[in-house]
């Protein structure tokens, strides 16, 4: 069973798994109702979506599912988590953590591990978590700084422009790129921040102080690029 508040994501993942021979039910539900859906259906494995693994109480649905249906293996589906995010997911009773941008083969491996009663976390995700734990940043509790470090300089500029209310056309003009390229950058920013809309991205950036750390755009097109130019 795939449960996420973004219906398109839930249905797309369910369809991909069905093509690989799995019996899957997709459902869209806000976090508050996700646990009840899983409890009612009692699937063998559930992929439970979350947008903010660092938020307090975000894994409460996992706790509720495991309390009511301990036989259900719950895999958290979310953005790149902090080490504490991974720890919190397992502490709540999750069988594993799968990133939103994981390949379908990786999702399938996680499901197989969960069904076998094993912990399902991609090796590179664990490696990143251990690396951060062993080499903590100067302000490990600073969510805005953590999010900022996930973005490239170009993506930071895109986020600042999104927060300023610029649409795709204005972003493209301001950065000297094609609208299609600007649209791709915006989608990458949304994915990395684990949000579903530009409004959510702007709100998250403002709430965590990310915009203050990003600073003003230095001149016009501070991170300019060309369609064939190298990545900066």
C-alpha cells in the first residue's frame, strides 16, 4: 500500500510497482488520516509518505499503525533526512526509509527487506547519516542551514526568486536561461526541500530562516548560466 498526500506520487509509484508484479493499493490522505487508512486495510507493507522528517510528531502515524497493526511493515517515503530523522523513523517503529528520488529498483529492494523483517535503508543514506554524525556541522540544530546546504548556488537563487513571487518566465529572464530550464530548477528545489508547491517552498524557507542566510541576489543573474554551459 502506498499512502501519500500527493495523489499523483502515490498513484505513479503504485503503478510502477504493479508493472513489476506487486499487488499495490494507492491512496491519497493527509498525515492525520494516513494511519487510519493503513489500519483499515492492514497491508503487508506500507509506503507512508512524509514531507518533513525533521518536524516534531511527523512519525506519529507510524507509531499508531504499529500499535494497532504490528504485523504491518511501514516504510517511510520522504526527502533526504537528517540522521535524527532516520533515527526518529526507526524509533517510531518504521522498517525502513526510502527517499522520494529513489529508483524503482531501490524501492522494490526496500519492500523485499521489509517483508523479510530486515531494516531497509539505502547504504548511501546510512553512509551520509553516519558521516554527518561523525562530522557535525557547526549548528546541527539549525534547520535553515541544513536545508541551505542541500541546494546548489543556482538552486538557492531560484528559491530566492520563488520567494519573491517570480513566475517561471521572470526567473528565466533574471537568470538568463530558458523557461524550461528554470522550470526544471524549480522542480529540483521543491524535491530537495520535500514540498509540493512553490508556496510551500517559500513558506518553509521563511520559517527556517533559509532566506536570511541566502542573502540578496548580487546584481543581475548572480549565478548566470547558458543552455550549454558547464554546471557551476
